[in-house]
C-alpha cells in the first residue's frame, strides 16, 4: 500500500484501506466537532453545542471499530514491517482522536455556562487558536493518509504557535479576572477552553509522531518535535 | 523501542562464509554470500522458494558434495579452518556440523539405536554405561526423554512426527556437534510439535551455533536473533531479527516479509 505495491493477498489490502478510511472519517468528525464547538461558543448557539455533545458518541463508536479491525488484522494477517507499524499507529491514533473529540465535547458543554455577553477580549482570539489547532489535526491526518513524514514534522513545528496562543490568552484572562472579578466564572471557563485547544495541539503532535514512526520505522528525533516546554502556565 | 534480543557475542564467529558462490552445473545458485554465525544467536534464513537459502545452508556442512555437478567457490571456515580444504574429513565435519531435515528421518531402528549410532561409530563413548549416559543426555536435551524413557527399544518410526523430529535432533546432538543446521524442521509438524521444537531451539541456543531455514516468517521471528533474507541467490539483508521484521532496510526484504512479493 505505502509504496503502491499491493499485497499478494488482496483482502489484506482491503482491510488496510478500510482501516485508513475509518481513521479519516473519525478525524474528519473530530476536526468538525472542534470547529463547530468554537462557532457555537462564539455565537452562543446552544442547539449546535448540544448536538456536538451528542455526536461525540459517533467518534467513540468509530474508535471501537478501529480497535476491532486492527486487532483482527494483527490476529489474522500477522502484519510485519511497515504494515505492522501502520496498524499499530492506526490503533494509537484512534485513541488520540477520541480524546480530541472529548475536548470538542468539553468546549461545547461550556457554551451555556459562558453566557451570551461576550465582553471578554480573549474570545476574539480563541477562534484563531481553534483554527490553528484544527489545522494541525488535519495536517497530521493528511500526513497519515499520505505517509508523509516531512508533513508530520511540519505539524509538530506548529505546536509552538498553539502554545504561544495559549500563553497569550492565559495572561489576558488573568489580567481580565483581576480587573473584573464579577466575570471570573466566565473567564475561568474560557481558560479551560483555551487549555482544551492547547491539548488538541499536543494530541495532533502525538498523531504526527506516530505517522513519522509508521513511515520511517524510527521515532521522530527530539529536536524536530514542537515540544511542550513552552506552555509554562499549563 | 523494539527490544533487541540478539547478543553481542564475545566469542569469535563459529562459522564464516566469505564470497561464496555455488553452481549447479552452469547455473549459479548462490552469488557472493558472506555471513558469520556465532554460538549466541540463532540465525534464520528466509526467502522465497528457489532463493538459495537451503543450498547455502547445505554448503555449511558440505551436503552439496553429494550432488553431481554442484560446485562451491569462496571460503567457508569452521573455527577458522577452511572446510573445503582437501584435507578436511567430511564425515568428521558433518559430526561437528549436524543437520536436521524437513521431514523427520529416523533410522528404522529403536529409539535408543537412533541416538546411539553416531557416538558409537565416531568412537565417542567408552562402554555401555557411557553410551547409555550419552543417549539419555541427548534425549533430555532434545526434550524427548520423559516421553520415551520407558520405551527406548521401540522403533523410532513408531513415534509421532514431532517426536521423530526431536529424535533426529537428539541424534544430531549425540555426536556433540558445534553447529546444528535445520532445514525447515517444522514444516511437517502440527503447531504443538512446532512449538516444542521452537522451545528446544531456544534452550539449545548458546550451547550450539544454530542456523534454521524456514518459510514461516513468524517462526523466524520467534526463534532467531539474526535473520538473513535471500533472494535470487543473493544475501539481500542480514541483521537483527527484530529490526528485519519491524523496519527492514531493503525494499526487497520489506516486500517479501509483508507479503507483497510478486
């Protein structure tokens, strides 16, 4: 598959294709969930927020399907070399995407708590942070589909920018809370939203590292990772 | 991340092949193979049918000598001595480098006689008690003693396939070899008998240098610490087993082990 050569046993190829399809579908849903959760938050759209919370279950169901298929492939096909690395990566990536889905759900759940009065300045920056985090997730999944380790390294580089967003929002919110003690509750929820997005970026980085390993057979070198060390406030 | 079960052997290579070519008449079956085999790491030879892995295995104790028109070039040494040296006693060589074949081939004699035959003709034992001891020790090492100790004088051919194969291993061990060559030793055995042979290989590692030819990739992965992939008479890749099966360097190796060999 990876190098365009097919397996002698065609059913094996079909299963790998199915596994990739599930990861792509799962990833697409998680990306959309983060994007829409952020929109719902900004627009105070409670209906969309409720739907995102409910639809997280679909992501969980796909994760279970990935697990079943990966275990089946390992048991019945005894994959080796790049096949083995890909199946293991898919299994782990599914777990990570499930977490990203949970963050979307978490953001959506805060929508009713943050209320309709958006006086907090941080809220204007959060959508950009969400876009960047979603781009990282999309980039990591595209890298998985293409087995492009260089693209995976680029995704990791972006994590620094997400961390910068988080640190900036953290400072803004802390200042805001000191100046407006009456909105501390609302600001605290926004801080959690920012933290969730920061974690989405970390998870996209994890996916990218798995893509790198699946493609190359060696762990991504430390220096090429985005690194978490910058998010000192975390 | 992948645990390397191979051992950095501090003993010199037991056998070394350098630039070995094998011809069957005009046809070249092996081209320029160089490889070292030590006592601490089981070596698996893998590769598609006709790739030369069995041919190469057989050069290690000169079994190809028996094939008319077969010719070996290059150098193969056992403890530094060229085994193709005209002075080499081939019978002695094959006692030092024993072989177990695909199909169990016990002599049509008793279990006891199968094992006793080698030590007796090689003059390795002194008297009945000594021979009994060698037979018992060999059968124990081959993991067969408990199953046959009460019927040592029954025919070896009456045993099950897996027991027969372990009897053949006991027979090879009985002449106190240094190297054991196994040519698809489990291909005629059921999974339980196969597991017993594999466990046996694990136990024998370190005491003997072991080379196994197998078509079963999982078996190669399970029993060996070093794996050599042969293709079209060449040694394509030789390395640590865990590396070969998770991250082979050569595309040909990868295509073969992942089932893309076309």
